């Protein structure tokens, strides 16, 4: 077991920041902050929600880029480990592992309707049975995957770019996208308040993942490793869930909406079990969830920025095609059952 008290303290603080970001979104708009769903809305250009979702993602990239400029090769506090992984810890990922991990995570997140933020932070805080089951499977299959694939990780990667300049470019790009989101939302009045709210949500999430150590994939892999277990991620979960638990119960209704928006069902289905298992296995291969994949943009590498996120996008689209077909079959079964019931009633 590896324990650094300073790291545990920062993980708790970072988890609290993540919880604050999720609570702001819930209290104001009544929404669960699921990064995988937000990301999917952007890559599919769902214009009804596009601008506020882009606002959150851009704010995450901006905040982590700013944090990289401040703490890139330093510790946040005395005695703690470095705020960010060395680039070699990211570039030692093979493109194959990155691609497979992203594909599994994309499929899994879409099938189980959530990721580490949606299920692990918001769902558990809501005492959702689905989220408890899903997050448990994330960890179970993450441990299994980490055990199987750890030997596939190369010892050292390479650093080709000056990442101080790369992070500055990403900060500038995020500001351009954020400005575009604000302009688009201003022209589309229905999303303007949502887009404004998305800024502090994204900022708290971005700063939170850096303080908590989640930005470092080694933090997650060490949590999922049985050989050198590190409890740091537990403190992230604790901090986020404490804040979300109380934050979600502050008001009887959101400030800018009529009611809270909950997932359509609380049932534990086979689709949820399969999706959560796929997500967990992919998560254990890289230690990177969709939130962290986006947060690592200021440390842009082809493994994460292109191969991983591209595969996440592809996996989500594949899973959505399956869900569309599955839903059609389910609707046909319901219609058939209703028709049968009506025929039986007619006989009586």
C-alpha cells in the first residue's frame, strides 16, 4: 500500500471541488453532470443542447490548461507528488491499448448511461441503485483489466513537444470555443443561461481533477492495482459524494427549471450490466475516463487526443446504433403485448 498524506488531503479537496461543480449544475438546472453524455451531445451536434455542453467541455480544458501552466512540473503543496504525470507516463501507452480502451469506454458509457461522474459521483450521491451497481462493476472489471494489461505498458515514453507551448495553444483554443458557445447561445436564447452556468461547472471540474490527482492516470491505475494499491481515489469519491449528497438536497426544485431531470429508470438491466463491465475493463487499461481524456488536452498526445477520444466517439456511436435497434424491438414487443391484451379484452 502506498500512502502520501498530502496527496490524500489534496484528493479530498479536489473531490469537494468536483462535487461543487456537479451541485451547481444540479441546483441551477436540475441536471446530472455526466461527462460522457455531455461529450456525446457535442460530437453529435445536438443543437438543442450543443452550446451549454460545449461550454462545460471548453471550461474543463481551459482550467486544466491554466493549472498546467502553474503546476506543470511542480507539486501543488509541500510533500505532495507532482500535479501532473510526466509526459512519458502518457506516451508510454500504445496506440492499440488507447484505441481498444476508448472503444470499450465509449460503448460502455453509452450502454450503462453514465461514467465516473454520472454514476460514481452524482449517482451514488442520489442513492441510485443503478449507479451503485454500475460503479461497482467499473471497479471490479477495472481491477481485472489492470491485472491483465499492466504488462502491456511500456516502461518509458517519449516527449517530442514543449508542452508549455502546447498547453497555451489549448488554452487559446478553449477560449475560442467558449466564445463561440456564448455567441451561439446568445443568438439562441433558450440556451444562454445554461451556457453561462456551464462555465463554473467546467472550471470546478477541471480544477478538481487536477487537485484530486485524477488527472494522473497513475493515480487511477494504482487504485485499481492489487500489487501497489493506493487509496487516493477513494478520497476523491468521498469528497465529491459528500458535497453532492447535501448539494442535491438543498432545494425542492432547481432555480431555473420547473423540476429536476432524473434518468428515465432506476432498473438494473442487462444492458446496464454489460455496459458497466465494458467501461470498467476499458478504464483499467489506461486509467482514463472521458472526463480525464478531455482534461488531458493541454498535455496533448496522439494517444489520448486522437486515438483514445476518437475511439470513445466511435464506441458511443456503435452503442447508440444498438440501443436504437434494441428500443425498436422493445417497442414492438410492447405494442404486440398491448394488442394481445386488447384482443383478450374484446373476447370478454
